[in-house]
């Protein structure tokens, strides 16, 4: 199954990572409204654990890879 680029819609992403609102006490709207709790705001000076990656200057991603042999 090849995904052809012409079949993937082009989307505009307007997230600015709330760079001007990070010091506010209120939780960010995207974090507050995420139904699965997958988003959080944390300091970037933390030690990156296994399967945790720094993407650019403002995003840390934690990814759990499923492994059939370990299931």
C-alpha cells in the first residue's frame, strides 16, 4: 500500500506553541481539551528518556513502539 502524495490533503497548521503564554498559570487550551491526555507542557531541560525525542526547539515527543514479539 503506497500512499500517493496527490491523495493526501494539504493542511495548514497555525500552532505557535504558545510561546507567548507559557508562563501563565492556566493550562493551555490544547492541553486542556485533548480527550486522550496526550498533550502536556513541560520544561525542556529535563533528561530525555528512552523513546523520547526533541523535535526542533519547542516540541518533545514520546513514542511507544509496539513490538509483536513482546506482546
